[in-house]
C-alpha cells in the first residue's frame, strides 16, 4: 500500500484526505505544520506528498525546498494543494518544479486521479 503524506493545517481537510485516499487504497499520514511535515517526510517512506502552500510556520515553497535539496528525499513527488487561486498556484508549481497542483475546493475524484497520475508517471521514470 502506497503511503501518502498530507501537509495541511486544516484538520477537517486532513480528515477528508484520509478518508478519500484511504478508500482509494492509500495509507495516509498528516502533518499540520511545515516543520512537522518535513520531520515526518524524513522519518518515513512516502510515495507522494500533498503540500499546502499556506502553513502556519513555514510556507509550502520552503517545505518543498527543504525536501528537494536533500538527496535522500528529492525523488518524492510533491503536489501543491491550496485555495490561493489557480494562476498563482500554477506559477508556484512552475517556479518550484513541483509535480502538480490541486486547487481548493476540489472534488475527491479529481484528487485521486491526480495522485494516480503522478504516481504512475513516477513509476514509469
């Protein structure tokens, strides 16, 4: 079972991710701050990370850079999740090199499709 880390400060949204991704056959861990997310990412083996851009301690771009600048973890695909607006989110993904984005609000099936798409792409590289 593929493990996914969700780094999101909204507890309700984390529960939605846990339920929906769990129903799709994934194991999900959640972190509510960027630093906690980095710590969890470095102490477990995740296949993918869903990363909120607006976090209470450090922002998603900083979390992304901390992980991508570490050779041990830089192969983990990261998808940004945010309600900041599609245009800004697309720019963040382009600027960081992230593997995709999910704009809030979202449909559960769209999240699962995006996760599968990125994991399938990762498996074929």
